[in-house]
C-alpha cells in the first residue's frame, strides 16, 4: 500500500474538529484526528492543524501542545483555540474578550500572504471564541483583522499560520480555499486521497479483522446502516447476517418495505425481528429524551445479543457516523456532549458483542458517495436521514401506541407532499414532530381539542450545521390541509424555522 500525504488534526474539543478532517479529505488529502496526548510519528506527518475548542488557555487543566511537538518541524495551521495556544506558548498575549465573538464577521486581509491567495481583500468568516489575542509573539505579523481591529489571522512566514475564525464551516465564505492554500501553497502537498482509497483500505482491514468470524449487523435500511453492512459484506460475504429490528418506532410501512428491498435488491442475508411490544413496554411512561435514547440503545443491544447467540456471532456492525459520535461527546477528551445517540452514548456499559463501526470517521455526504461507489440504489442513498431511536424522539413526551400512530400518519402525509412537489430530493431531511401540547380548533362547527404537530425541513451537507429549508408557502399549505383533513386528532400544524446551531436537527 502506497504512503499518503498525512495531515494530522489535533483535537482540542471543538464541535467542528472532525469537520476540519472532512474538508481536508474533500480537498483530496488523507487526514486523521488525534488527541494532544496521542502518540504519532512526527516523521510521517505532512502538515498539522490545531483545532478550536471550548477551553481557555488560562484554565488550570487546559489542553496543551501535542506530546510530539518538539520533534515536529513542519508547517502548522492554528484554528481558534489552536491560534491562542500558539500565541500563548510563544510569548504573545491572550486575554479574555469583553463579551466574546460568535457568528458571522467581516475580516480584512493585510498584504499578500499565500494563505489568502486568490481571495478578495475582505470577506465573511465564522467566529466562535471568548478569549482573543491582544498581542502577537515578536516574530509574528498580522495578515488579517476584523472591522473592529481584532486579530483575525497571523503568521511567522516560516512555520506557523494562525486564524481566529473557523475555515472548516461553510459559513466562512472562502474556508475551503484557505485550507487548500495552506496545504498546497504553504505545505507544498499534492492531493492523493479519495473515497475509493478509503473503501479499499477499509475492506482490507475488515477482512483481516473478521476473517473466520461470525458477524451480525444492526440494519435499519437507511443509508448509514446499509452502507456499513455493504462494506462488511464486501469483506466477509455470507459470514455477515443483517438484523432488522421492527421496534414499532419506524415510519409508516417501513417494516414491510425495507426487508423486501434489501433481500431482493442487494442479496443480503437479512433477518427480521418483531420487537414492537418489547420496546413499547420498556418506554412506557418515559418522557425524558436522554432516558428514551438509553433505553432504546440498551434494548437494541439485548435483541442483537439474543440474535447473535442464534448465529454464534461475536461482532456487531453499526452504521455510526461522525456526527453521531461528536454529538455524543465520544469524539475526543475535550469535546462537550450535546446529546446521546442510541448507537454511541446510549450503549449499555456491559455488552457481549464487539462493535464494528466502519463509517465512524465519515460524514453523511461521504457515506452517500461511498454507498454509490458500492452500487446501492439511488432511492436508498437519498432516503432522508432517520434517527436510530426512530419516532421515539419525534413523539415529544410520553410514547404510546396511539401517539405513534398519529405521528406516522402525519409524517407520511408530509413526505408524500414533498415527493409530489419535487421537494423531497431538494431537502436534506424532513419530518414531523408530535408535540405534548393540545390546541383548540373547529371541525364541522364543533370545538376540537387536538394535538399540535411541527413540520421540520432542513438543508445540510454533513449534519454538523443545518439551515431550515425555505419550502414554498403553497407546499406547506398543501401539507397542512391534508394533515388536518386526514388526521382528526390533529388541530394545528406549525413549521420550524430554527437552524443548527443554535438548535439541533431533531427536537430531542
């Protein structure tokens, strides 16, 4: 196997750390994410990027420069906390900001530094920091500042390039170009990595790891679990058994549709387990979303353990992707948790299966492209993302069979309207949420006291950020009228216009 240019991203706890690695892969370079304490061979590193993070350099236990730092003499890009850490370590002055700086900010480029080659003199970037650099180390020069005069970027022209903003997020207008300039023009690297490389390497690793073993896969029929199962299937063939758990929390009709498609279309060894009663009994009376996720994660594993015994399997394949990992705080030592995912933070402490997560380092758009490379049909690849806990986190409050039935009908109608109007594939994810709220309405000149449902549609690429979809008013009108006419238990329909951040995509 040929050696690749290796770009090392040091994780200081930013919610966007893996997004840096994602952008680097998008540019065609091989990247890995490591903690500051993790051992790596500095002789193998082509470039280093220090990520942002939630800490202050003044904190007692603030993360420090990597353990191998003194042995590495290549180029470094410091982002946000990474910039402040370099300035603090090399004699600059970092101080707490008066009120911090968050969101879109205009910066002005000074001079002709290669980091900003081909870019305009001013453009919009994304800031997210409390501390700020008050004075640069003596060997550093300012190469960009904000309209208020704050340091936005600096360099020593030999080794370090520092930016206070986040080039990895799409809100920074020329962020990808800045990362590309650092790797190509400053570090002198040539792009030599692709998803084809990833697939080839992953299949080789899985084949070696699982050779002669019996393996089951947690299979929902969505793009993540389908792609994960297909990669393992390429590696070990019929030694993989995919388990489809009908837990009663699926979208309308999926318990029949998914097995029919995947048995016939992809030739997979698929077993369907009817566990509706079991899951609903466990969730009875539970309203807290974190508790729901943990219960579902626990019950999933117990079902898989039972099925594993029948297959004599010792490994479990899951379609965990990086947005699941990072929101469950499993991405790094310094990352804050947003919410638990049933297949990451919701897993029980003790389980009798070894986890295999072939997509753990990838984002949703990468997973889709990987699925296409393996021949998974388009209608599967572009199926809207669906949370592992299913409708349990879209029925807000207590879950009952009746409330699930209502939500399934509402969600089905909404997606049907989007398909008919051509908006389904234009929208990254759309769904309905049943609120624990009732509202007065009028039906046939009589008072009606029914549920409120919220419709949600978002545009995203990798699920780390998302903007609400500007659905036309006539599409929303058609969806609302059909829901109110066909689902008598609902008396009011609202549309969610919250982006991520500050919200999350799912309501729970």
